[in-house]
C-alpha cells in the first residue's frame, strides 16, 4: 500500500525552520521585484513600515487571509505566491535550524 503525502507531514510550531526562512525570503524578493519599499507596502496595508519589517523578519506571522492581502499589496496573488513557495520548498531539503 502506497503512503500518501499527508501521512508523513508534521506541523512545526517553531518559526526557526528552513521553511519559514524560505517563506520570509520570498516575501522580501517579491516585494523587491515589485520595486516596492517597506514603507510603500505598509501604506498599502494601512500599517507602518515597522509592521512590514516585522513580517519579513518573522516577528509577526500572517494568517491566510492576511497573507492574501499582503500578496495583493506586493503585486502578486496568493495562488502565484503559494505556487512559488511550494516550488522553492520542494527543491530544498527540510532541516530544522539548531
């Protein structure tokens, strides 16, 4: 019997994972590719630059609805962002940071 992907999935609560590093780096890269500053993204979100900085550093975590809004603010869509994230995560070995 072949095991399905979900049978091996484990949810990590820690923000100190390679996956979270990839997620935050993709947020920064996508914002930069859109030629937007943290200040501009903050203004689009009705937040300050410090909010954007904290998201990019992992001090603030976004739920899926917030991420959708954030994606629109950085000129992408949630499906496009998610697809890119999945591609990057699939290409890298999963390791927990020390």
